[in-house]
């Protein structure tokens, strides 16, 4: 608050470690609002490379028109503009708007830039002025309680509230866990940390039992790889839907349906995979892998995605939205989850037993070590392998829902391109590890590009938690 002629009101940006000597001041107008954010059109523009937690239009300081004290003092209020990381006034998160008083500290996001709302008398030797009191009965309609307990309203003659000394320390500073509350569960990855601890305890208990230990390790690594994709997608999907997609794929692989897939793609179509050490020319091997591995396995892993789509169309809200496939992000999440089930069964039931038998002649310990050495890169590498192909195809399945008039063209391109990446990976593995790494990087790049485009096309983009720093 300030008188229009006697006082100057401004926001002072507190210095940081890099600009300790700078004291930027931003004057406030008695008629127009001042917007703070990363957008170049804001009145106070913050560097997007330094303050990434600040939204494009983060907060607004505006005068309260029509309310003045008898002395002619004006009032300003701080409003949060639906920022992603919140606006904090004197350490408390702001929900709507609140009247500012001299000395108030405004923080944009947790640990973001800090401004101080200040009023200073104009220099006029002919007319001495008195300091502005901390409160002069601001309009009560716009004031909010600053603590859970009610505080008495200050009058124009009331002394300013006593401020805490800078070196004072509170109980919550000494014991931070007492004050973090929901932030601990929402921002500190408490759930992933708890799951990790649980798996560690179970693996300790499974020492001496290689089969159980390998199962636990494979499940944890697959979950960690999928969690990375989930966080990158940024859309919430019930865990039981995602686990269900993985389970359906796993059941398909142990059911008679697999025999039908093998018959169609490897006997009817030219997808019979080579056996033994007989060399096969690269073009011929690529064609066989395209039909016998790419087309067959990508269609099999897409079954849970199509099933979720058809199931969603038959349900009512809110299960319709939770289960169904309505946008590319849904397809990516379900397709990647399906790939987790495929990777786990393929690794544990096919590749590990083969390696174990091949190295058993060197001793049981050597065979177990070889199995472990194969398990870790196969499961972790699925983020650039099976999860990449299936997630990429899932993008096209979701896109076909948004662009239903070109559905078959979209599905055809997605199916063929995902199968092509899959076949290329299987083929170059016999040439050189360098080519294998390049194809893996290419596959992950395709998946990441699909995720970024899916976030851009998402009808629920404003609720996407992966884009909270770029709002």
C-alpha cells in the first residue's frame, strides 16, 4: 500500500549467489497489474534457463481499485495465475489472492526467485513523511488468513507485527519431516523409494535361491525401466490397468494363441527364423525378422491395447476414461506395459535357461553368473527395445482414435514402422555391437519423439505432470 504522491511502491528481487551485488527493483502502478513469469510479454521477465520452476505467467501483483485509506493509501494484492509450482507468500502457499503488506516475501515456486514488497517515502525536504505502517485496514473482502488460526485485524494506529529474527530456528527446521506433509509423498518419490526398499529386503531374503532372486531382480528392473517411460509420458493411468496389460501379454505367450501367431507369421508368411550356424544374407535375414519377429510380436503385444480400447467404449465414466484408449499417451502407456510382460517371460523362460545350459559345463556358479549378466542388460535395455517398439505402435493406436477418419492409414504406418525397428534390431545384432547400439538409440529416439508429440496433442495437456516446469 502507498499514497499515490507520498510513497513509492515496488518489488525488490533478492540477490542470489550468482548476482549477489544486484538489487533489481520493479515499480508498481496504481492502475495496472504487473505480471511475473518467464513469458517475454510479462512485466517482470525471469530467465527461463535459470528459473525453470517458474511458469510462463506465474503470478500477478495488481492494485485494488476503489479501495483507499483516509490518508489516500492504495492497496495491492498478489494472485497466483494457476502456476505449476505454486506461489508462496511469507512461506505459505498462496491459493487465490491476498493483500500485500510492506515487507512481505513472495517466492515463485519452491526455492524460486524471491521478491520483497516494499513501500518507501519519496524524498521531499519540504514535507516530512512518516514510515508506512505494516497495515492500514486493507479491504477485508480480499484478505485471506495467513495461518490456520485466526489473527486479530490491525488498525491504522496498530504497531507493525514483530518479525522473526533472521537467525531464528524453528522446530520444523530441526525436524523437516514434521512439516513436509503431502510434499513428501508427491514430490520426494516416497513410493518408488519404498518399493525399492521392499525389493531390496526380498532379494536379501532370496539369497541362495537363484530362481527367486532373478525373478525379483527382473521384476524390479522392468518396473524401473517402465517408471521412466511413465514419468516421461506424464499422464496418470491406474496401476492395475497397466499391470493388467502386462499380464494379458504374458498369458498370451503361454496360451495356444501363440501357436496360431507362429503358424501365420512363420509358416504362412515368410517369417521362419533361421536355426543353427548357417549364415544368412543380410537382406534375407531382415525379411525373415520383419515377418517372424517384428510383425508377429508387435501385433501380439498390441492385443491388450486394442482390448483396452474396445473395453473403454463399452463402459461409463469414469471407468471409460481410466481404462480406454482415447489419446496417444494412453496407447504408449499400455503398449509399453504390455512389452514389460513380454520381456519378463521371454527373458526368464527362454534366454536365461539357454544361457544357463550352455555354461553349465563350467560349473553351476559360472552358469548363474552368466544368467545374471544376461538378465540385467536385457531387462534394462527393454526401454530401447520391446518397450520402444510397442510404445511407438501404441502412439499410433491412440492417434487413430483422435483422427478416426484416417484410422487405417495411421495404424498401418505405426504397425509397419514399429515392426521395422524391431526387425532391424534383431538383424544387426549378428553384425556388430556398434550397429546394435545405434539401432537401440534410434528406437529410443522414436519412442521419445512419439511421447513428446503425444503430450503436445493430448486433450488433457494442462493436467500433464511431466510438463509442469514448462507450463
